[in-house]
């Protein structure tokens, strides 16, 4: 039996792919309603993380914050205290590298194996089984869960020891921030030179110079509707993490640090709750 | 009959696609040797731009610099002086928007129609008929040459009046410069945090956050071999054009201006003749 | 007799210092009213640049733009055509190095000597004889006018051949832009950390870390009254000149280029006609 | 009796000014040799911080790091445990605002008053009694020590409650970093345009656009001898503190963040142990 804890936007879709590909699943979520569809499709319900632990060989967690992960994993009724020695915990939550290393060390006290496996991709790739897993931990452990990861994702990218999955996730968010900001400036330049905004955007999206994810931002830019998918203030925070990670590792990052501050200026002028693509709104004339 | 002037790396491949798709072609190049393969495949040779003009309905030019374009088009023996009223000149050369507008006005004096049609894409897309045409000029004129553009390219993107094709090309080069520099910083960050360079590069290239053209730079980064495809000093020059175009149009571009200076620092420290992807070498620890 | 052409805010005050120190002066200005005080103090009036030229050994010009300088110097009734061979023209106007070199070459055609002598300092230093002269040209020529410069200025700083005075003026304006912007950010940081704006400003102005000219901006910052002494849009333009001069001379200037764009953002958001110290208003929360 | 703990480069000179102006002084330092000159001039020696505490009404500390301050102040034999209720501790060490607030709170537990009084100025101003005190704490406490501060410094600048002295010190170090970097770029620009380095430096130092402290860096720049007074790596660290303070307080600082990274690039290329004015060496062609 496989356990799955955390049935939010991402987790529920990931678990569905497991069930629909024939894996026997026992699930837990803070609120049971979110599990109803899964239970209809054959998943079993557990009343607590403890019950998941007692009945599974492998447990996946997909939770919102480090604090929630700790709440599920640690403590007397937590996952670790009731998961038998030698079993395997796969944490897919987005957390920092240091936190992952700490969780691995907690698991280790109980003789439990641990994989750090955050994902790149959001709602739609989660539903379609097209996530990208960024995995840190032991390679043999990864092989053991590969059949499950394969039905949830299209790529499994091994990054090294525990924590490295999370490090790679930070690099990816940096790329998101930079690509979006550079695209925004390029569209502004095109418009300033008298090109049609629509044509510039379509031309860039058809070419090889633009990150593919920006296709998903096209409507926002064309309609100047920057309702949040990934709020600008979160991106500014991630850029600060990037900047601090670079400093801690003695790396100069001149361009990233400027981009960081342009997001900060945009936030300062009231775009904090908008999607991070609202950097376009800030930079446009 | 269709005329084609300029059989360099790009032009020879474009002309071949025309011939091999059944268009009757008459070609001219400063040195005849470069035409031999085309002549074998059925193209006719012209001894001068004048002869091309006299025997063609439509003339394509694909030349290296504005000066060479002027040399071919103007003067007593030039293209314009021998091209009949109402015929159509399509210039695919990479030139500035102002120069294109000037050529259109020269053509206009002779009653000749003019299209500004620079391309995005280099040697391999040219050979495969997969260029992207960025077209400025009259829409009806574009329709007339669409059958030809379609065998040379995979996309025909109409940008507006004459000059706008060249403006769009500047926007695209900006995207190249920014994407490359951001990717370089991201790889450096990954390495600084202890990830494998190879894994970071492969992970980014497999995801949606990276501009597709960077796949073509992968080997350079992995082998630290920055032999030039597009020299860094040209990119720095194009970024200066971007900066000046932004200034002329009252647009602030904070990120582009920093990136410009990082290329300038890299140039200053001796990487000017290397490929522009050598920005990685400059930024790495 | 010494000639003086251009009696604006600066020129009238400079000429007064010459007269009040006993130099015999003949003056010309487009509008005669501005000369009345000087004429009361003993200066003679000339009806045209030509008359100034005919009656003087040395002519000073202090004019608003290169175009006005050309209007006065060139042409049939211009200064050069009526100034005898071997005489000396000292241009104190703020112009570019290239323009100064062109004027020197025009003067040379008539055998006339030329000094490029822009000033650092505005209205009050002009009145008090406390300007700083940045001189380009021949050293012997400079010695000849030193007695006059000494009554108009407190410093005479020889920079090298013609044009170098203007180059130095560009360097000084760069320092103005950078010092002001850095001071603005520092005050914002102090306020953001909970310090009193008043105290931060006074502390910085009392210390050795702040450019002395900022004392003159204190009231603007304290009262948030950014009426223009030196408009922000002019500073942004000068920063563009700095950036282009750096590019032309193969120099990377990462910090200056960012500062330039922050002025451009401030301009873009409507602060163009304010004093350049309004960069504070743009950066403050 | 007044106590003084910490007789390094700064402390020994400050203590000397107290003694030579007639204050009765008891001093302590980890190594007694550094006190010999002071003892000759009449200061008394204490064998421990405890003895200083027992015999003084007011104690000054001037120590190298927060850790050393804690070592002296806390613990069973520390200053606080033996300083009577109501007495006054003045910490002149350079520490962060949070640390100062913590020390104030520790002092408060014993009923001891606390002033946060870091200084601006180095060796020579310390010797000449020309330091600038940046004071955070209670105004009445400040009045009590004003006679002593006046013989050690030329300015006493009250910043607000405890911690604010340290906040102001961060603002001042930001100004140092920015002024130095801007000056370096300006000199590079002058040289690139063909001006003499010597003349540019002298002209700027004579004008109102340059922070006065840069006079002290003149020889370093002229001789390209960047032996450290304030090492570049410390300045880069302080700029990181600035960046983090700005982030924590929701302030965008685009120019400071770029300057920070230029120092980081210079450090990355081996200038870490040089004086921070070596930013010139990094930026020059």
C-alpha cells in the first residue's frame, strides 16, 4: 500500500494519477471533503498521518509549508513515530534545501529513508501526469519509487543528495523571474518602437528566444489582467532567497540582483498581490 | 523569374530551397564559385545586379551590411535603375529600421515596391526551410511573395510598415542576450550551491523556463569551449542599440542596461571574440 | 579691451566680476536690457558680435547651446570673420567635446586661438567669483587669460587639449547624478529602518561620506518640494551621454547605467520636469 | 571614575583623549601591554571587566565584535553582574541594531542604563578627538556623557532609541560604498575619454561633487596600491546587510544592489583582501 498526505491543488491530482494507474492508495488530508473523488475511485481513507504510516510501505507528502510538513511528520502522533524502520518517505513539498536536510536527519533517527522530491509544474501538468520531479537523496530509493513518479510526471531529474532537489527548485524559480522580466522589457521596447503589442508577443512566443512557460502568461499581458497565479510578492521573496544563497556561496549575480529590485519597486508601488507577470505593467510606459 | 542576390551562408541555403521547390531562379553573387551548386540544380547565373533586375519580376537580397545593400541597389548599374516600375524588391538582410525606411524611399523613386524581411534563425534553419521571416511593408506585397517565403521559412510574421521587420529583429536579439545571461547566472548559482553543472543544464533545458535556442549552446557550456557563433562583442553592440532605441523612445529598461554592462565587462576582460555564451565564463567563480 | 558675449544668469555675473576688478569690457547680448547694470558700472555696449570682435583682444562667450555659439561665431557677421589673426576666443559655454574641437578648428582657419573653458558651479558661485574653470587648449593661452579667470573663479583646472574641458564637465555631471541617487537611497534606507528623515539627512551632511553640493538640496528633500534647479530629464540626458561616451571608449560602467535607468523610470512616471533630486521621491516608499 | 574597556586602535586613542582632558579613568584590555601608555598618563589598571564595573560610575566599551561584547558584558564575572543599579554603560562598538537592542534589554534586567554609541571615523579622527558619535538611547543619559563624548568627538548626533545608532552606522557605510564606486567609475570614464587620471582625480577632489573622505583614498588610486584600510570583502558584507535590511523593511534599492554585486564580482576575481577602493582596479580597462 502507498500512502499520500496532502490533497490540495497539486496533491489531489498527483494521487489521482496513482490510483488511476492501479496503485493501491491510502490518503489523508486535514479536510476530508477534498478526498471524496479519490475515495470514489478506490483510494482508502486514513483518519490520521499515523494511520497512513501504519498501513503503507511508502508515503508521499505534498504539503504547503515547512511548518505543515513538520506538523505531519514529527510529534507523538506523527508520521515518523509510526512508520516502520526501513520504510520510505518521499516529500514533494516545496521547501528550502536546509529544511529538507533537517527532515532527512529526523527520518534517519527512526531508520526511515527519505527522498526530497519537489516538482516543477503547476495544476495542469499535475493533472496530466506531466510534472518534472527534482530529486535529492539516495539513488536506490529513487529507483524504488520511479514507477510511481512516472505516472505523476514526465521527467525524473536526479540532482544529488538530499536538499539538492530543493536547490534546483530555487534555480528554476530564478529562471521564471528572469525570463518573465526580460520578456516584459522586450515587449515594452517593441511597443515603444511602434510595433503592435499583439504582434510582438506572438512573434516572440513563436520563436526560440522565449521560455515556453510564457505562453501561459500571454492572455494576462494582452488583457492587462494580472490576477495572481504566482503572486509578485512571492517571486520577490524567492529572488531574495536566490540573492542570499548566492552571497552565502560567494557568487556574484549582478543581473539577478537588479531584477530582484525591479520586482521590489513594482511591489513598492502596489503590485504585490498581482501575478508576477505584472512586472510588465510596472515597466510599460 | 525570381532573382536572388547574395549567396553567403544564409542566402545560398535560402536560394536552394527556392530552386528545389520549383521556382525559376536567376542568381548573382560577388564571387561566382558560391553559386556553383545552385547552378547545377538549375538556377541561372547573372553577371551583375543589373542583369538580375532586367530578368526578374521579384528580387530577393540577403547581404551582409547596409553598405553592401547600397552597393547592390543604388548607382547607375544598380538594381533599382534597371528594375521595371511596379516590380518588387524583398530585402532579407539584417539592417536597422532607419536604413530600411531609406531603401524603401529610394525604391519608391523608381516606382518599385519594397519589403523589409529580415530573418530569425541561422545556418541550420536556413538549410531546412525553417527560418522565421519578420516582415515590414505592404500586406499585398507580402501575399505575393508568401509562396516563396513559405519554402524558405516556417513562419511569416507580419510586423507592420517598412522598418518594423528590423525593429522586431532588435527585440529578438535583446531576448537572445537576456536569456543567455540569465541562464548563465542560473547555472552558476546551481553550481555554487553544490549541484552538478551537467545536471543543472540538463534540468533547465528539459523544462519550460528556458528559451529553446539555449539547447544549441549546451555543448559550449559543458565543454567551456566558447568559439564564436555570434561573437560577444556583437551582442554587446546590439545591446547598445537596444539601449539607444529605448532612450530615443523614452523607455526605461533597467534590466537590459545592466545586462549590457555585464557583456561590456566580459568584453573588457578579453572575451570579445568569443561566443556570447561566454558570459557564463565571465560570471562563473 | 576684453569682449564678453552672452549675459544670461551666468554670463552677466561673470562679466560683472571682470568690470568690478578693473578690466575694460565691451559686451553684447541678444537683448540689451540684460546689460544695463553692467553698462552703469562702466562696460561698453556693442551692437553685434562683429563689433565685439573688432574692438577686443580677447573675447569670452557664455552661451546656452551649441547652436547659439555657432550663430555668434560663424557666418559673415560672426565673431571669427571680424576677429584679427592671433587673437583669443575663450568659450565658457557648456557643450560637448566634439563641438569644442569643431569650434577650435573653425577658429584655426582664421588664425584665431581658442580655449574650451566650461565652468562647474551655478548662479551663486558665478556672482561670488567662485566658479571652477575646466580648461582645454593651449597652456600659454590659458596663462594669458588667467588674470581674468581668477576674478571670475576660485579654481582654474587645466585638463589638456581642446575638448578636454568639456569631457571633464561630463565626468562632473556623472558625479552629481550618482551622488544624488546614492544619497536618496541612503535616506530611504534610514527612514525604512525607523530613523528620522531629518536626522539622517543632517547626520550625512555633517559627515565625510556625502558630496558637499547635496547641502544645497537639503531643503528640497525635507520639504518634498522638487521645483527644478537642474531638471531630472536633463540629468537623464547627461547620463545617456555618459553611457554613450563609455561605449564609444570601450568602458563598462555597470553602476552608472543602472542609475541612468532609475532616472529614466522616474522620468517615465512623471518626474521629468522636477529637480533631479526628485529621484528621492521616486525611490521613497 | 570612568571605566573604559577595549584598547585597540580606536579605543586606546579615545581613552587617551579622556585622560588628557582630566577625566579619571580605569581601563581594561585583554592584553595589558596596549594600556601602558595610558597608565603612564595616569589611567588606572583593572584586572577584569568586573573590577572596572565595581569602581566606575560610567563604563565605555569599544570592542571588535558582538561576541566580544557579550564576553565582556554577560556571565558571572561580566560587567553587568557587578555594575550597580542605575549606572550607565555606553557601548561604542560597531554592531547591528538588533544586537544593541538585546544588550539594552540585558542591561535593563540589572537596572543598568544603556547607550548605543558607535562612531563614524577611523584612526586619525580617533586620535584627534574628531570622531562622530551616532547615539541611540535615552536623551538624558546622553546628556550625562556629553562632556566625555565631546573630548573624543567633534559631533554628537542623536538618532533616537537604542539600536538607532547602529542603523545610522549602516547608512553611513552604504554611503562609503556608493561614493567610492561612483568615484571609481567617474575616474575610469575620464581616463577612457583621454583625460589624465591625475587631473581627473584632483579636479573631482577640488569640487563639490565628491565625498570628502575620498581625499584619503587619493594616493591609493594614483599609486594603484590598494593595501587595506577597510577591506573590500567587509564592504561587500556590509552591502549585503544593507540589502537585507532594505528587504526586511520592504524597501527597493536598485542602485545599492548593483553596487553590492560589483563589489562581489571584484571579490570573486581576487580583490577581497584589498582596500574597498580597489573597486577602481576592477572597473578600469
